[in-house]
C-alpha cells in the first residue's frame, strides 16, 4: 500500500556486496538515481545507458555496448567486475543484457521494478554471480535463504505489511532517557541486530550505554560468514564493540533475533536496548523494559507494537555508506550528553 524499495535497487546493493567495480543501469538516466548516488559514496561507480523514447522503438543494444566499452576504459584495470542491471524500460522491450567483452567479468541481472519484493532483485543478482563463478553453490543457497527470510520478516512484523503505514517522526527520546537514568546501577542488555553496513551507526548508542551501565552485549557480528564486505564490516565493528554473545553474521539479521531472545531469557536484567532491526526479535515474551532503535519513519509503528519505546534514526543507511568505522548516531550523541 505504501512505497517500498525496488528490486532494481536491491540488485545494485547486492552487486556492491559482491565487490563489483562498476554498475551499468540499462535504462533512463534518472532510474534509481538516489541508489546510484548513494552507492558511489561506497566506491561503486554507477553508469547509465541513458535510454530515451527512441530506444523504446528501435532498441538500445548499441547504447549498452558503447557504455560498456566506455566503462572498461574508464576503470583502466585488468578484468574489472561490472554489473549490468536491467530497468523497467529495457526489460519491458526485451533488451539483451548478455553483452560480451573479454576485458571484463560481466554480471547481467535481468530485473525490473514490477517483479515484486525488493529481495527478488538481490536473488537475481546472486543467480547471475553464480553463473559467472563469483560465488559457489553453497553461498548462493545461503544468500537466497537469508533474503527470503528478510522478506518474510518484513511482511509479518515490519513495514511490508499489507496495510498502509503512515510515516511517523515521533519518538520517545526524553522519556527513554528518563527511563534509562532510573536504571542506573542495574544490569541491562545491549543487542545489536543490524543489517549489514547499518551496524556502523546502530552500534554507536550501544557503545555509549556501555560507558554508563553494566551491560551484557549481544551482537550479530560473526565475521566468519558472508560475502567479503560483510565479513570486513563485522571485523571493523568488533574493534570498537565487544559482545559477550554472538548471534550470527551481519547478513543473518532476519534469523539472529531468535537466538538473541534465547540468550536474553537466561539473563538477569532489568531492560534491553535493541538497535538495528529490532522487530526481528520475538521480544514479546520478555517481561522487562524493552527499548528499540531503528531506521525509517515507517518503522516506528511496527516496532511500537512490540516494544515499550521506539527511537528512530533518520537516513541511517545514507550516513554509513562509504564508512569503515563507527558512525555517531543522533540518539547516541543525545545519550552521551544526557547520561554524564
């Protein structure tokens, strides 16, 4: 009922995780403009074939070939990895994305915005990566399982519910701070259950809490699993945040929540603060103070249904792209000032 991320954008982010040097969008110059610009902050060069009205009638394979040649020359490196991503325009008219050039490893992803769930685009990117040998069958199946679990999570407990969720910028910042102040001297749990690189920001308020409270830390920071970038991000965060328990890797956030709750049930704590994707935790069964920190104005209401307090970090994803160290969060900075 309300706007959701596009399969095209999901394919582009998945290609980023695979380590591509560049992405060519075979479509109009304005397609997925925000995603393209954000990914460039993360070191991925994004180009477009700039399809126009004439392309709809006469086709645009020549535009794709010309753009690919330009990109290879621009990158100026041996065997660059280049993703070629479809758009609504190119896929509707049946454009061929399987262009060949021996100077590069090319990953053609036939995707458009009408496919359904955004994770379908990511799965198609993984299918193409498997086809060219960038990943093995085991990792392919693992990634597909996690992507499907992510969609299932959002449809059941997140912002992909069938009903319309109006954006809300409300939060309970002042009240949460007062609640936390009343907990001084008591033991609390800090849970990081974050999606990939957003962990750079969502770990920050937990680091701050560790300065002022006796905390038990739980996190999805297993750096032995996932694509290369995912493992490296976990290693970077582990330099700054030391969990007592690890629930999974940064791409396992849809399933790591259940393990986190199993651990929480065994602890003698007064409150829990969950940062990242808090609705992945079946937290309802815990009879303690529950505080959630997440991203996006449409996330507030789904989280508020299962947590006592909900804090929203705005544009968290945009703030972490290109970063390789902890990023200060709005709420973390407020906490650090208020709890002194």
